[in-house]
């Protein structure tokens, strides 16, 4: 760490403390050249990837846009806000876990569709109709068939004695 007083490159850490919230570290430092003391703070910087739009334009990822999409799809549907918040959090965590600097908007759209399918089938159809640009009734029928499929039954292993 460079000294803010004399710009000398060597400093020594005198004391380190984790904040009460546990999200940052406070370090007390001493310059080895001018002997002055100063404080630095270390925090985690999480960078969400840039979104590559269908036209090739790039934009910052904005969780508010996710919330707007969920709100529109779930309009007048019986889904608690906590469930929407959790879905947005899961999508954000998945994007961070990808570790990519850029993500196509299609990938985010697929994540939203997966979350809506879990939350509410009607909201899923609403979102899919716009997202996939449905042209006729057959497109709706296909989407309804997707969400109406019963989950595959799991076979239980025979009991061993």
C-alpha cells in the first residue's frame, strides 16, 4: 500500500480488525519512510457481469429490471414478495457463480423463466408469451403443455434387509 503522505511504496500493517458486520477489514498502517500512520479499509467487490443484448449492445446488469419483469408477469397473482426476492437473489447468485464478465440476455431470460415456472404457472405463460414472441394460439398451447407436464415419478429402491 502506497503512503498517502509521501507516496513511499512500503508500509507496515500495525493492526487489523474485522468490522462488526463482518463485511470489511480495517487496517492501521505505518509508513516505513515518513513514519506517519493511516487507516485503510478492505471490502469485497462483487462485479456482476455485463448483459449482452440481442442487438449486440452491452449494458450493466440491473436487478431492478428483473424485479420489473417479475412484477409484470406476477400481476394479480398470489405470490408473496419474499418469494420474488428469493428468486431474484438466486438469479443474481447464479450470475456471480458463472464468473463471466459478460452474459447474453437470453441466459438471464431463461433463468427468469425457470424461476417463474417454480413460482406460478400463469406468470410463466405471461412471461413466455412476451419473451418468446408468441405469434398464435399454438405457441400458447405449446407453452402450457410445457408447464402442465407432470413431474416424472421416482422409483423407490427396494428395501434391503
